[in-house]
């Protein structure tokens, strides 16, 4: 059956164009939706390594400002219309409950071409409140998510109340939303050092793209939605191994050797993520290929497009962990720097106290001001009894 759309992701962006969320939010929800339809039935083999099209995507932005939940809704609706509602988790859930749910969706399918029997347990998590989903410093849950990311052929876990579970073909795809502040509170050292954050794609934005007071769906957009579901069904039927063309491999080799010594930005907190960028790129290549064709042949255009999507996402990624670390005031420091960048002029301590009184005491705000001065990012000045702070030229790069 032929596809109705030239490219699913392009169609999805057109379908969601009359909404407020940033373009990158909408793009990654679309990519996560394609992955959810593919499940664990498709993969790429590179030597002893096998990559599946699951990803852990986190939309990061200020509360209420970027429309994170609004961005996620269309993807969830399309998956439900496809009939994959039982394979989607959209509510908060405990580790034990998630294990039970994962075991319950086990299914066996047969590749009609190769006659290979594929048994898998595939689930996509749509968590509009990722902080609630992760819980409070729940190291067991965090390490379970780390374990699931690599899609083990067989996964075993003993639970306190439900006995022992052995799950064949684990596949967990995740898209969640949160704020920088909640990231600081929920992703502790275990998450950073334990490998969860290196497996995540952080899509960080600061504001919505548009202001739409009364969003509507036109007749054309409704028709487009039906075509999206039809083609998503085609994607859902894909099964087997992707073939890598020689041109793809040549491009990948060049990118890999260059990327090894040229990370997209400097931040020690992303050191493990930099090591996993090649894995993310291969997964993204599969998803983008499935977006445009059923061929399962990875071409240079799939890899080039994946590289560009990743680069565009990484432009704001350094701001993701603003406030993540041992310094409890790091979030206030980052927000103060952004305020000074926007103002472009000096700001009084009195005004900073008014702005940040919910988050910090007067003493703490004075400490932040002195910290920025000591870091060489800002200059303090005094007029009578009032203290002022102003960014130095280039100080905007402090965050």
C-alpha cells in the first residue's frame, strides 16, 4: 500500500502548525510518535551492536510558557486513533506497575518475508509531568529506565508484591516534559552519573512560537490528520532489519571521526551524552527513514537530516541543566543572568528581590550578585544605599 504523504514528519508539522508550541517541541513529538508506531520490530545491526528506534525525549521549558503539554497532545491522539492506546502510558505510574504493564503487552509477530518470529513488549510513555513520573530521587526507577533503554532480549525482575517477571524483547520509548527547576529537584547524582541523562535528548526552549487565542482545526487539517493515521499504520507494519548503503556508512564514518574530537558545546555534565551521540544519530536515522519510506534502506539523506535535527536541538541543550548540581542557587543564578541579558542594562538589588522573592532570601540574592561578580560575568555598582548589577560584555555567555 502506497503512502499518502511524501514525508510523515513534514505532514505532522503542517498538521500542528496552527498551535503555539515551539517548532522543535512539535518536531520531537512527531519523531517520538513515529518511534512509538515502529516499536521493537525494526532495528539496525552494526557488528555486535543492535539499535532499536526507541528514544528518551524530554521537553524542557518554563512552566506554562512554552506549551509543552499542548505540544504532546496531537501525537498521543494519533497513536490512540491508530489503536495503540494499550501500548501508551500517559499517567504517573510506579516502577512495579510499569513492569506489570510492560509484561501485559507482550506480543509475537512473524516477518512475512523472512519468517522470523519476533516477540516483543513495546510501550511508549507520554508523561506531561515527567517529574511526577520519575518520583523523588527514585534510584530504582531511574536505573530500571537505564536498563530498558538498551532493549534487552530478555529482562528479569523480582517485585515485592507481584512475584518474578521475565519479559522478552523489552522496548520502552519515552517523551516527557518538565522545567529546569524540576530537573534539578528530580535528577540527582544517581541520574547524572547512572547514565539516564546520557540516554535522553533534551529539547530546551524558552517561549512559545506563536500566540493563538482560539486554535481550530480546518477541514484540510482534519483530512491531513486522517492521512497521518493511515501512513502511521504503514509505519506500524514495518518489520525487520534496516540496510545501510555504502554512502550512508561513508558519511557516518566521516561524522563519527569528526564528532569524537569536536563536541557540539563544552559542558562536563554532558560528557556521557557526547559519547552516546552516535547511538542517538543511528536511532534518529531509522525514524526519519520510516518517516518517508517503507524501504528500510538507510540513505545519506536520512543521516544528513538526522545530523541537522540533532544540531538544531543541541543549540539550546547547554541551558537544560541550569540549576542542576550541588549549588542550590544555580537556578536563580541562571535566571538572573537571563534577566540581565534581556534588560541589557543595570538592575537594582531592590528589583531583584521583588522578582526572586519566591526563590531566594535577600541574603541569598546578595550572594548570587557577588558570585556573578567573582566569576567575572557582572559588575556591581553603588548609588547611595542601593546596589546595582550589570553584565560585563560577553557576560551573557555565563549560562
